[in-house]
């Protein structure tokens, strides 16, 4: 009987956790879909502007907004300024925005693009071989994935979105709690 009661208590806790789901958020193509249960981020590497290899484990302890994009992707281009404003709104928090480019031209293609569009604050994060979208099982670009402080995918949104709006900020802040 004690074992049964313990199992019921665990079930009740799991139900309460599910009830505390992320706030609803929609983008141009779809809505944020919470991962149930959260999945570990892939161990795939990407690069910074200097060519240094990093992985998602390097950001453990922070909530990470991973945006998978490319300069040739019109919806990606449309949402880049909003991602920059989201980054600014999150400054000083334990959240980071990683806009990881799949452009084959690497930094020499991405840096001028970011400068031209006034989004240099996002930083240059590169994946010229497209390994990160494949590892996440992304179906297209842009795809934005949120990782919790433990480095687990807690959800994703496929398509562009207004990442600087109150709904997006509420979504990220939900995972900062």
C-alpha cells in the first residue's frame, strides 16, 4: 500500500508539473511545442566567429534560445532584428540567444550580413555543415529551440516569430524561473 501511495504521489507531482506548462506562443508558421519530457541537447559542435568549437554543454546553467537560420532564408532574415531585441531585453539575465547560421560561407558570409542588418549583438555562431539542425531533427529554417539550465530541449517553434514581443519574453522567462 505504501508503494502504491508513493507512486500516486509521484503521478500527482508529474501532473502538477505538466499543468505548469509554458505559456502559449505562436509564430508565423506554428506554435511553440513543449518537449514532454525534455530531451538532452545533442552533443554536436558549432563555432564562434574565431573558429573555436563549442557545444551546448558550454552554456549549461543558462536558458538558451537556439535559433537555426541562414542568410538565404527570407523568414530567418525577417526575424533576426526581433532576436536581437530579445537578446537586449534578456541582458543581465541568465539567458542567452544563440543564432546559429548554417551558411556554408561561414564567418565571411555571416558577419557582413549581421552588420548590414544591424544585428551584430547576436554574435557570430556558425555551423557551415548543417550538423546542428540535423542533430536536433529540425524540419526547416528558421527553427528556434529553447534549452533549460540543464541543457535539455524544453520545446521548439518552427518558422519565424516575433521574438521581441511580450509573449516570447514570457515564454523565455517561464524557463528562467
